[in-house]
C-alpha cells in the first residue's frame, strides 16, 4: 500500500482565529478564578467586619466614654482652658445615646423582649455573635458553581441573564455560609439546561473580548486592593486561618485598656 502524501501547507494548519480564541478562553478562565478569589475575600472581610463590630464595638464605645470622663475630670480639677477644650473634644467623640426605637430595634419579638435583650437586662451571659464564616465545603461548592455558571461563558443574552440570576442566589447563599443551600444549587445547576458549545468567533469580536477582559481585570484589581488596604482587610490578613482567635486577642487587649482607664478615672475622682 503506497504511502499517501499530505499537500504542503495542510499539515498542522489551523484557522487564523484559533490561536486568538485560545487566548480569549484562557483569559476568561483566569478572570473567573480572579473574580472568585476577590469575592471570597470580600465575603470574609464583610463577615469579619460584622463579628468585629458585634464583639468589640461595645468595648470601643466604653473606651471612648472613659476617655471623655477622664478628660472631664482633669478639666474640673484644673479649670485650664486647654484641658476644657480637650474634654469637649473627647466628649464629642463619644457616640450619642440611641433613641428608644433604635435601642430596642430587633430586641422585641412576639413574646416580648428577645432572649439576648433579656439576658443583658438581667446581667445574664449573652450568647456570642453567630459564626458566619463559610466552611471549606461551602467555599469549594461556591468556587465550582461560579466556574460552571459564570455569565461570561454565555453565548447569548438569554443565557447570560439566566446565569446572572442564578449567581445572585449563589452569592447570597455563600455570604450566609449556607452549605446545604449551595449543595442544592449545585444539583439545580447540574439538572438545568446545558449551554450550547461556543462557535468560532470573528477576529474583531475576539480582540474586543480581550480588551473587555483586560478592563474587567483592572477593575477587580482595584477592588481587591481596596479590600486588602482596608482596616478590616489588613486585620484579616494577619490571621487568615484563625480570625476568631485574632478577635479574642484584640478583645483581651481592649479589656486591659478598659481596666487601665477605669483605674485612672478612679484615681482622678478620688483625688478630687
């Protein structure tokens, strides 16, 4: 059997747009992974910020109040104009007392005062803030869902809208750390319509796509930098594996500062 010859120029030939298509697909996947990383960190920052406020907010408020009381005690003793000015400034930093509606917002249930409110008013222990950091399994499910359902992989507007609506539900479930709901969403997506395979794109469309992806990456880079540079983001990066322990350490430091301020105030009032 004679060996067939391949016409020169046909061996290994590919469409001119094929290389550009591969570059676009690679850029799309890289952008999706980057978006997942940014969104994951954003949820971590928001959750940590909420826990930080719930657990440490009263301590910061107490420190501000003690600073104002100390400054006022010094001003009363000295009568000095500079001390009086410092006292006014310290008092201005103290958060105003909330109104009745604001104070009891969320405390009153169908049976009267909520459990946490009753505990606070009767000097009973109050349960700690609910842990809302997503579990490792929730993170895995979230990443897989975003990779599969990302709107940038859609080939028509109707499919993009379907993916957008689906990911709104995915992001909400992830932000609440609802692992079970994420698993249900994964099953829902697996049973849903399968998007049509991408067909060949024109060179102009591919270049425009690359430019859009580049702009999107620049925007996400700015978002990520703002998150990392924020006070909460910087704190979270100090202990990414155990942020709860970091909160405990900060709480211990604040309690020590409260004790120092209270002792200082007691000395000032006793001397007066």
